[in-house]
C-alpha cells in the first residue's frame, strides 16, 4: 500500500501478461469442462512457447455445467502448478460466461 495525500492506494506488485490463447473444439465432446479448461491452458502455453513452470498465477472462470468450488485451485492442482510457493490463484464467477484460464 502506498500513501498519497492521506489516501491509501494499491500499487501493482507484478506485471501481468497474456501471452497465448487456447481454443478447444466446441460441441458435445464427451469431456468435462475441467478437462477442456486444462486443454485450453496447454494450447495457450504451446502457442506462446512457454511451459507450466513459467506460470506463477492462474485465473479461472468456472463453467456452470461442471461446477467446482475454487475452480482455479482445482485446475492448478490438476496441471501441477500446485502445490508450489508463490503461485496465485483466483476463481472469478461471472454469472454464465465461459471458462477462461490465464
């Protein structure tokens, strides 16, 4: 927290970069939403030339068709990001939007 004229302000500690995107096939694929999210994450990493070891955070929007509590944490565990120190997870409920991983 910084202080400007008596008001506390938040200063970002890190720079966030979106470096790749991953799009899975659409339709009735016989796969869970979690499986599709994991595939999209790996496709995004492949497109960017990065690997899981380069990530230190993940944001997930859970699917309404396959709900999980704290979906970002579940996805990070499934992909091997957790348990590691310094990794940050956030699950954001957007009320019906499709899942997004970063």
